[in-house]
C-alpha cells in the first residue's frame, strides 16, 4: 500500500491499493474512490467487536475497500493526518479521530477511565487497535508527539488526548483547586500518562472549537452582516 497525505490546514490522504489489497475505515470519512475499488460493509472482527465499536461512537459496520485503485479519506475538522504504526500491546485512540487502517490491524474498543470520558468531552470508550500495520488518525488543529521513558510522565488536558500505546498506565487528576477549575480557562481534568511509550496530543479540543464558534455567532434574533436573519433574507420595502 502506498499513500500521500495532501493539503495543509485541511488535510486528506490518498491511498493507492494493489490488486487484492484492502483497507477499512469509518464510512463518514471516505471521500472518493476509483470504480475498480470494491467496497463492502462488514462487521469486522465479529458481532462482539462491532458492538464494542458502536459504543465508542464509531459505526457497527466498517467500510472495507479492496484494490486495485485509489481511495481517499478526510476528516470533519481542520487538522493533520498522521499514520501510527501499531506495535507492542496495541494502540488506544480517541474515538472521533480514527480514519482508516490496514487490513492486518484488528479494530475493537475498550472501556476508558470514566471521568476522562464524562468531563473530557470525548466519550467513555477508546478505540483499540492490535496487530501489525498502520492506523491513520486525524489530529484537530495540529499534533504533538512524545516518546516517554520508563516512569516519565506527561499530563494532557482530557479533551486534547489523541492516542497512546495501550500498555501505558494512565489516570485522571483534577486541574488544581476550585478557583483554577472555574477561572483557569481549561477543562476540569488532566490525564496523567506514565511511560514507557508513545503519546500523541491534539492541539485543539472539540469543546474549544465549539466554544469559539458559538462565541462568535450572531444572536439568533439579529440578522447577520449579509442581511440574512433566522428566517432567511431580510428586506426593507417602503411603499
């Protein structure tokens, strides 16, 4: 399999499949494909794995695309696409960020820390990948990568956590005292991850993105600068 990551602020990935070569991914991220590429909706890993995926916010069925030909995937948010090689005990990925994976990688889910899911705004479950091969994920805004040594720790605001090696220990800690939580401009909890292992971090969280859009939107009863109110265009007619 060959691929090219294209674009700058809104990246997409173009994959070139050999005859019989297959990748699978979430249907909402598929942009285009050659007519020669066969597409099939499958309960990859069986019914149990499919139920686990659905609980992460993913789809019960995934799209399986078999070459020869080209397929292209993208995300819903501006940001970066990165391939991550699954190794060791596997890979845990924030559920909204998975695009597609090679067929040699198994796709399931696991129960994450309850508080991280509720207060981090990212769901209680994590997508889980095992086997050998690349998983392609999307980082909102941009991505920071860290390779932690044994017992080295990093604290990640819960809404910014993108992916980490599955064998790593992690826990949830409150952000300072009550004053810091209410006035500090951050989320309520940090995820503390302990090495050894790899960690990837979004530069933008979904909650931040939504808050910025909401804070800059005009009030519902006020027409926008282009003259369009909530019911459509507005006109003043003097008779």
